[in-house]
C-alpha cells in the first residue's frame, strides 16, 4: 500500500504525526539529560506539519509510551501546584439552597451573590455559577458521583496522581440541608472512588477504605451557627477532617451590619468545639467590608492571629467584591460604599500575610469569580504574587505553611532541603494546649511535614476524648504525591517523616500532657472509635487508642 504524502493527510492524521514527533523529541532530550521547552517544541513541530493549532497537552500525555510515562509525565504535568502538597483536591458542590439564616434575619448577607433567589439562580449560595467548580457542578447537574468521577478523570488526563484525594464540599451551608440529602451526597463521594454502590455511609466508607484511590479527608464549608455539637458529630461520621468556617470579620458591629446572622462569640465557640473534636479549622475572612477601613482591617487580623479565642489552623482570604444583585451592589451604586484602591488592597494583603504565624496555612487570597462579573473590588487575578512582590519591597516575609512547603518551594524556586531537623512550636488556642511539630530545613525555611497535637480542654464533649486524652488533628508530609503502595527516594512522602512526627507526639502526650491515650482523626474513619491492638503500639508498649487512624498517615 502506497504511503500517503504529507499533503494528502487529514488534519487529524497530521495532528497524530505532530504528537508522535513531540514525544520523540521529549524522549531524546530525556536520554541526553537535557531540559526542553515544551511550548517551543509544540509550536515548532505544529508549524513543521502545517498545523495552525498546537497539540493538546492531554493528548500528548495520553500518547506517551508506557516505558517512559514515569519519567516524562511529571515533566508534562499541567499546573503541578495542584498536587504539590501531596494530595489531589477534588472540589464538589451540593445542590442550590437558600441560606439558613434568611428565616430569622429576613435576608442573606449584603455581599453574597448566588442562590435560588439571585440573578444567578442556578448557582449555589455565595457562588455565581461561573467559577470553575460551579461550572463542573452545573454540567453534572450537581450529582456528587458525576462531579467526582469527571474531576478525577480530568486530573489523570493532566498527568496528576490521584492515589490520595481530599474532597472539599462547597456550595453554601451544607449542614443546613436535610440529613437524608447529606447522607446521599457523602455516600456518593465515597462510591465514586470505590466504584461500589452503597446503601449507607458506613458501607460506602468501608469500601472506600479499600479503593485504589484513597479518600484522606473531607472538608466541609459551614457557618459558626452550624458548627455546634450535633453538626460536629455528623461531620465526624462523614469522615470529615477539616472545617471551613465563615467568619468574615471579628467585629460585632460589622457582623450585624452585613447581616451575618450570628455573633462573634458564636465564632469563638465553634472554633473551640471543632478543635476539641479533632478538626482542623480554616477561617474565611473578608477585608474591605463596609465601615471598616484600612486601619481597622489590619487591627482585626492582628487580633485574629494573636487572640487565643481565634487562632485558626488555616485562612482563606476573600477581599470584598461588589457583584450585581447583592445588597452591597446597591450601596456601591448609591455611593455609600467604596472599595479600596488596587494599591491599597495589595498593601493590606501584604501586611496581613506578614502577620500569619508559621503554623497557619493561607489557602487562598482571592475568589475565582470571573472579573467581568465584578463591579468593584479586586482588579488583579494574581493578588498573591503582587502582595509577595510588595512584601519584598518592604523587607518582610510570609512564613505561612503553604509558602514554605517543600513541593511548592521546589516548583517555584527550584530548591530542595539540605539539613532537616525537628522544630517544635507551642501555643494556646481555643481553650487547649497546641503543639505544632514539623520537619524543616531552617536555613532555607522549607517545611517537609507537620503534625498538630492538642491537649483537649476539660470542656470537650466527645466522650472518647474525656479524661486525659491528646489528639493529633493533622499529620501531613508534603511534596508531590507518591502512591500508597510505592516509594520514591527523590520525594518526601513515605520516607519515615510521618512516623517520626507521630513518635514525638506520643512522647509529648505521655510525658508533658500526662495523657493516658492519644487519638488521631483521619479521613478513613467514620467516627471516633477504639484502635485495635495491632493498629499502633508505641516502642514503649503504650498503646494509642480512641481513634482508628488511616495507616497511611501513621506510616508516612
């Protein structure tokens, strides 16, 4: 059969030749130990075959020969930052529903877009429907199973490992929804990982624990008034490990004027109860709210990080946005509200980041609402980078967990730790004694792994944690994902850092806290329950108990 000439080939055939040529060049560069600019290679090769469009990254990744996947796919990975922390985050949204405090305040918060009664009626509360997660949820008709399967498949196609998944349940106040719907939603998240069709949550988690793709945690967005004892008990049942609590402001007058529907005292109580149950606590805060001003904004974040009644484990910083259809939009139109100027906002964010203690992680510094929908507020899509540049000018640093993570340092600055040592930081927060243990390279300020240990307060309501119990609220080794069943000497997961952190936590709990038991919260558990004899026994024979933990976390 006569071979087709280049001019006789269809565009699809030319694209296949282009992809094959690109992969051939990548393999040659790898074997010669050379770095290669993928974009230049794609542009040059597409032009060689007369194509106006470059080959898609997902098609190149899919065509890499099996024997070269291990070395080439990590180099081709799109947005490597997504799994640089050692897990793949899968954000899902529950169905649209009204904000629960409408029934007693008469309206939603003044700045809140979205929801069934908004201009964005098919969106969930506080979202517009045009955020990436919202659009994925709408395409899946808010089906939790489809959202999970589609997102995991998408991450795989982009070259990411999905052996360890953390869910974030978004879309308003999940715990305000009916119990039957909540159970259905969480059950389907676990079933999407295991492929099993379960009848209840307990069955779903049982099969999920044995899945090739492990659920190592679930994060639920909630409000302080939906973070009480009964809500926390339900969330432990779901396998939730982290709570994102909408605080927005530490000022009582601001909470009242913005129609939050809860008090600042409720915020402090929710933090206390959540930490005494073993949860990690991430706070949502909104600078630039009405009637605050720059000075009060800086003062409130100083209070937030220094006052033991607050001191969260993580922070999502969402500068106020004016969006059509909100009460704030009407204030802005009438001239009664004015956003900070871009330079003032960058200055404020820079100063807030400088206040963040080394045990707190800043997850976000702005929302991902498309700019055309924003009438006033943040004008830059790279606010974090601009704030870091301003901090450099001011001679100050951000030392939060995310900035110092080994995986992110390697991606952004091409540096790796050299001299690693155990670092300990103690502080008081929410009625309990907190110990933040970490393995770090102090000279380069790189963090490899961390452990959050808490001596529970006397007011803890969980019966398993009463009477001399310390609890490990988080154990995390950073760096790009290493599958559960394998090791990689060039990476940091599964190199023993987690076990060393656990042994030190056990020593502190026994010798300093005077605890008879240590508990570990894990995404693989349904609820707090006794550890079996074989789960984890210390070298000295002191058995940990009260919580069954995911052996992956203990054996990192």
